[in-house]
C-alpha cells in the first residue's frame, strides 16, 4: 500500500477526481455571478441608477461582445424593462442562481460521497485480503478485536476524506478566492482588510490544531487497546470467573477508561479554544467592514450597493475558509490514521496474492509422498520444536505419531498444514516445496484437523461443508429486479477493486465430497457423521427443533403417521406404558397441570408464560368453574412442601434438579410469601400473589413430584374446564393457541413432541434414551432419517460454536475434515476430550471410511492415546524434538525402546 493517503486516493480515483474538478471549476461561474447581482439590484432598480428620466428603461439579458477585427457581435438584443420590471427580472435571476448553485453543491457532494464510499470499500477489502495473507506467526501477536476495530472504525474517516481530498480544496478555495477577488474588485482597502484577516486565520489556526492531532492519535490508540481488552474479557470469561478476578478486570477497564477520558477532555478543551479564536477572528472582519466601509461610503468613495455586495460576499467567505482549515486538519488526521493502519497491515513474509487465486477447475489428485527434509521448527520465543527431521509418508500409508509431551509430533503436523513455517529444511509434496504450492493444491489435497477447532457462526451444515467451498462453481440465477440489482453490484465491485464472486452461488464442491450433486450429498454427510459418532447428537438437535412444515413439504403428514407406528412398536416391545399419549377426553398424568388445562401449544403472547395468569378470558373461565380456588390451594400445598423439604439444602443440591416449578433462589421468596398469606382466604389475596401461587400448580406433575395432590376428581374437573376453555375461546385468542390434535401436526411444538404426541413416563428411568433409540429406528425404516438429519444440520452453532459442547465441536471438526476426499489427511490430536473407548471406535471408523475411497490417501495421526498405534501401518516416535523411532508397531514393541515405554 502507498505510504501517503493522497497518493493512494489519486492512484485509484484520478479519473473521477479530474472529472469532479472540472465540475467544480464550472460551478464558480454562477457562484461569482451571485455576488455581483445584489449590487446591480441595489444600485439599479432600488436606488434608480439608470432610471433617472420618467419612463426610463434598461436592456435586460442582452448578449453581445466585441471581437478583434470583427467588431461588436450581438447574439440577442434583450428586453427593454422599466424600473419595476428590472427589479423583478434581476430578483428572478438571483433566485435562479441560488437554485443552480444549490444543484451544483448537491451534485458535487453526492458524487464525493459515492467516491468516498467506493474507496472505503476498496481499503477495507484490501485490509481483510492482507489478513488472509498474514504469516501464521502474525496471528499469535495480534488481537483479532484490534484488527477488526481498524477495519471497521479506524478506516471509516479515510472513506469520508476521499471525496474531499482534491475536490474540497478546489471547491472551498475557489469559493474563498472568488469572494476575495470580488471584494478587491469593489474596493482595494476592503479587499486588503479581508485578505489580512484571512491570512491570520490561515496562519494561526492550523498551528494550534497540531496539538489536536497528537491527542487524536492517542485517543485512537487507547480506544483500539480497549477494544482488544474487552475482547479478551469476552473470550476469557471462564478463567476470569473461575479465579474470581472480575474486580481486577473492572479495575483495569476503569483505569483505561480514565486515561481515555483525560485524553478526550484535553481534546475538547483545546478544540473549543481553537474554535473560539477562529470565530473571534471571523467576527472582527465584519466590524472592520462596517467601520471602514461606512467611512468610505460617507465620503463618497464607495456606493451603498458596493458596500452591501462586499458584506454579502464576505458572509460567504468565512464558511469556505473555515471548512478549508477543517479540511487541512482532517487531512493531517486521516494521514496519521492511514499510516498507522498501513504499518499494522504491512508485515514481513506476507503470502503472495497468486498463492490464493481462485481455481474453478478440479485439482487432479496428486498421489505423491509427503516428506519432511531436514526439517527444523522453532516457536515464537525461539525455542526449538523440531530439529533436523527427515521422513516420508507414501500415499495409502497410515501413520501414527506418538511421543512424550512436547516431543515434536504435534509441531510436525502443524508444519504439514503450513501452520508453522520451517526455520530450516522444508516440507515437500512430491518434488514441490509445500511453501511454494498455491492454496488450491494444499487446501484440497492436504486435510488437517486438530482439537483447536474453530466453528463459524451459522448452521451446523455450513460448518460441516465449509471445507468444500473453494470457488463459486455454479452461479445463482437472477431475474427481473434481482438481475438489475446484481448487475449494479458487479459494476460497483469492479470500480471498488473487489472480486465479483457471487456469495449466493453454489460454492460446494460435490465431487470433493464423493457426491454427484446436491441430491447425493446427504449420503456423504451421513457417512462422515456416523464415522465420528455425531449422528446421534444431530438427531437429538433435530428432535428438539421446532420445524416449519412449509420448509419440508410432506414432512408433517409423515410425522403424524409415525405416531401410530410408534405406538405399534412400543406395544410390540411391551413398552406401551413408556409414552402416555394426549387424549382430548382424558387427563395426561405425565404432563403438567398447565399443559392439561390448555391442551395445546401457546403461540401468542396472551397465553405464554406468566401472561396466561393475567389473561381476562382465562381467569373468567377458571373463576366461573371454581378451579382458581382449587389451583390456589394446590399451589399453597406445593409451596409448603417445597419449603419444608428443600429450605435447609444447599443451592447446588441435586434434589433441586427434580423441581420444575421452583429454583433454589425461589425458596426464600416463597417462605416470605407463605408467611404473608397465612390465614387469608383466596378472596383476600391480591391478584399478583394469587398468580404466583397458582403458577406452582400449573407446573406440577404428579409422577415426578409425588406430593399426592392430584385426585381423580380434580383431573376430571381439569378436563371439563379445558373443554369449556376451548369451546368459548374468543376470536382474538384463537390464533394464540394451537390445540393438540391427534390427526394434525403442531408447528409450534418440537419434532419430538409431534412424534410422541404425549409425554414420556417418569416410571422408566431410561425412558428418554429408549424412546430416542426406537424413534431413530423408525425414522430409518420409514425413510425419514436423512430428513431428520437435515433438520438437525440447520441448528445454529453460535459464535465460535459455543452452543455445542467441546466434544461435539471436536467431532464436528473431524467430520468437516473427513467429508473431503484428499490425498493426505493430518490429524493432530483431534479428539482429546473423548474417553479411550470412543476414541478407538472413531479412529477405526475414520480409517475404514477413508481407506474405502479410491484416492489411496495417506493418514498421519498424532495420537493422544498411544495404545491406538497398533491400528496403523507405521509408527513415528518423537522425543525431544527428534525422530527417535520409525517402523511397524510390532517391531517397535519388540525393540524395547521409547515406544515400548510409552505404550506400557
């Protein structure tokens, strides 16, 4: 990037800058005319100069000029107007000039804005492009939040200045010089006064503002550091809370904010001092005009029209002059910011652009060995990780890498993935140095996975298929307005120096996943998920998902038919009592009292959560039937039982997990509430307290809580009230609830609830697990398993994948790697969070999946469980940064060296 911002701007916008400068030059003509016109109006029609005789007229709009050797040339003779006619005509021209000057300003400012935004887009893209080409060591030294702050906020003023870089000095300087020239034309002395005051402002103000630049630079640096520190707090919140250092962090943030406050306060003080002096100097000049100009007018050396024109012209002089001074300050400020940004993004050993060029064609498999040639690696501190290692991995070979802690095997895997660059020696792919190969080769032929898995915010599917998105292989189709919009986007992208890749196109390389197309992809997805034992997790996510039937045509009908199939399967296995189905005419003891009462899924705010207790219609129904008093008394008993049983237990006691209606924090509140309500009848209790008590009964499940509060009579009464509630449901509440219907799909309920159409019995301790197993088998038998996986794949994993467990993230990282078909796979302790049994199963299944393919791929696996080495053809043993042993598992065990000690 250029070192000076002005050069960078001129390099990328010179044609547009020249064009707008021409427009600015043309705009000076009507601008000058608007100064002279008030003098003509005052001296002519108003004071009567040229209209001395009765019925005198003047020519308006005559177009004539003298040419050498030709003489006078008249193009238009004009109109003869009287005094009033000339007044109206000149005033009309003045109005026209005001409109023209306004339109010029509108066009110039709009053009500048577009020019600035276009260059800002270019700068931001170039900075992110440089981030993508940073060497690996740069990411360890730089905070991501600081880089993001620079890209988002610190370059923002650069875009705003782009349109002003050349246009503003030309426009503002032209306006100031035009006004100054006009004043000189009217009177030399007044012109000299104006020029003298302008010179003082131009000399003093810029020098005073240098201090503002220093303070502005400090403000920018401290704000950037604050952004990075807040990001650290966000990422390290677990450590902060775990070690009780929250107040230390508060102290650090308070100190940083105090420093920023001092800088900003000094900045404001100095800024307004400069503004005061500038305004004072600007106000002195009119005073001199009135004194000197009035004296000259009284002596007859200056007519009134000239004085009025001079004062009018000067009114337009301070504005451009002040803006010109502001422009100079902005220029220096953005130059400082630009230099700081360039310094941050100009790093050594940046990857060349050509290494990351998009490759649309298929990259043919290279069945060539992966080798380390006298390879030595060091970390950022200079400590040696690997020393003079030479080895070769042949295609189709499976290699286990083991060793003591920090022995060097992990560093070798990182070197194969180009995450660490060699200090000496090299890594080769065939005969090529891996550092000289483009990403389109290494990023497709070499697949790497480790425990440090990063997931992008989005769906699980997006993250699983992320490694297949190398290029937009199939463009999106646009029609009508969308096609016009797309053409405009392409045009602007080219002008801003951005690539024209279509993010809405199909980027998935189906062949790389072993699929023929989109319809064949689920097979590859399922194979990868099964290999890492993630299918069950994805299925659970889909079962807990609320699915819109419109997004999956035919799904609702098939799910409804599964209900009976589930009942038949449970009956076949003598497990009919495992699920208690919903029955419109019966109470479901495994559901809450509230669910039985509503017998539907609340979708409107009127009936959701605490709002139902305040709903007038609902309250009228339960009051009319007397159920409100029954539920209140039931809630009192629940509260008394809970307080008696749990008030003396610590908040982390496992018994609280059984309570669905009350938390450990609620116990003291209900103790106080019970004391307040003691001895009061239902009618004497205020509505707010009634709702709090009835809420407890709403969440009560007899088989789970076992307080013995639900009698057969009460259950029958609840069913009776349920029917009355639905029978009289007003129109404004019909859309607020979706009643349970055995023959209909409930869109607001989860997929699992729709399949069950009931509740799992609490009599079976492993009921949920057994139900999920049966449902999984039913889904496969009825051809719905892939659809269920697809639903689960739409689950949003959250920022950094934090909505998944650490084990799920590790499994997803492995699945993302093995879904691709590559020549070499490098796994660097990818599953440390799993127990040995699960690790063994996943390693076996992964080896089996990859070896079944036609690529004859090699697998290099840095093991966290050394006993798994027997599954591999060859074992590399590292110790103290050197390759200590190399050979088949059996021979190394017989040899009795380091490897035998490790596996023993």
